[in-house]
C-alpha cells in the first residue's frame, strides 16, 4: 500500500481524517470549496479548513486488475472512484476489492479506513452501505 506523505499544507487534512472528519479548504472571499491540496483560491485569496458533509455523487470509477506498481500488486483487484462532493470539489479515492454495485451518479458517503495506527484514509463508498 502506498501511504500519504502529509506536507505542511495537507497536515490538517490528514489529522482530521484520524478523527473521522473530512476537511476541505474554503474561500470566504468567494464562498467556494476546494480540494485539500489547493492552498490558494482561484480568486487569489487564502483559504481556511472547514468540515465537509462527506457526501457526494459518483462521477466515475475503474476496477484495477493488474498491479503494475509492486507496492499495490498484492491488493488487486481494487476500485478507484472519483466522487464529486456536495461542496463541489472532486475527490479520488480507492475501495479495496471490486465493488459490483457501483453506478455513475449514485450517492456516495465518506468512510474512514485506519490502515496503520497513524494513518487513516478517507474512502467514498455507496451511501446505502
């Protein structure tokens, strides 16, 4: 498994995930939400961290059957999802295994997967789970 490497700009995001909270960046100047890695709004203003609802809609997904990366080879198959959050940003996450019930447009919700004692990964799964 490839684990995240938090930077000074994403540390708050990963710390919140440890506590089961999904954080996004928000620009108070233009009232827009942004992906956690974006540090300056497109309007040029600084942003603050805010809790997100953790809900969205599945935009796309793919099932990975061939582990070309040696660190991921033992985990195939797994599913990569692209979820558009209710706040607006798109988030790419992975679901272990193959999820047969996924359909584009379906409601998704965030879950938190503790993969090591100090790393929790946000994952988006179907809302009815």
